[in-house]
């Protein structure tokens, strides 16, 4: 293996175990910064079950599924990119209406709330594109 620069999405089960705690703690800090309600957090994580969400929030999970790690990875990238682009208003930006074509007048959070990983990817690509 060429170094340890493995993509979070491609993480093996043992690596996912190691990433689970830090990923969840980071996600919940971002959720707090963005003022996300429980339902919004669940949607971003791809969860239908409130009891699963509560377990994850308590850290009572051995290893996150790949899908959840991918989602958290996109959220982290969006958060980081926004704080580089808009240091003072980054956390508010996700809820503001956006005229960019990919948002069609809706907010980035509205786009991310579709429940599809692909929409998290689109928002991440948009933010990265704005960074240049």
C-alpha cells in the first residue's frame, strides 16, 4: 500500500472502527454550528431510525457503515471549504437561498436534505469550485 492516504469512502472495516468516534464527534459539532435539528441531522446521516441516531449520538456504535462515513466526509469537506471561503458567515450560508444553478434558489441545506449522497457530493463540488 502506498502510504496511509486512504480515502474515507474506501476505508476497510478496521479503519472504519478507528474513524467512527472522531467522525461522529466532528459531525455533531458541525451540526451544532449549523443549528441542525435532529431530523436534519438524521437526513444528512441517511438514517430513518431515531433510536439508531440516538445510539450514534451517544457513541454506542462499533463502526459506521461506509455510506455514513461518506456522508460525514462530504459534510466535513463542505464545512471546511465554507470556513475558508466565508470565515465570518460560513455557518449561516448553508441555510441561505442561493441563486447558483445547482441550488435553483433553494439553500444548500435544502439540496443536502434530499437524502441522497449525490446531493452532498454536488454541494461539496460547488463549494470546492468556489474555492478555486
